[in-house]
C-alpha cells in the first residue's frame, strides 16, 4: 500500500546551529523584586499607553506604507494595553 503523507523531516540536525547554552539576561535594568502584580501591570499599562501615543504621533509625520506600518505598530501596542487593562480588571473587579 502506498503511503499518502511523507515522513517528517529529521530534526536532529535541524537546530544544530542554535546556541543551547542558557541565556543570561542583562542586569542593567532590573525591576525591583517583590513588587506586586497589580503594580507591575499598572506600570506596564502606563508604558504601553505612552508608547501608543508616541507611535501615533510619529505615524502622523509619515506617508504611504511607512505610515501604515507605524499605525499597525500603534495598534499592536494598543492591543497589549487592552490586555494589561483586562488583567488589572481581573485582579480587582470594580463591579
């Protein structure tokens, strides 16, 4: 009987070029340990709101595809801000 689907690729050597040593993040900028989730989310929300304003303002200076790209970036930032706001609401519902 003929096999309809091919065999999957051999992945043993596929990722041989990827560095397997653990990544050590830079300690140049560190968030203070012990901050509660609500505080971290509030700061993230404010940072995303600021980034959204900066991206939107910058998009106003551009034309064509560059403007569309920057507006797309602003939209992605806004979606992140909405997600953080929802996480804050989940932590402390204001019913």
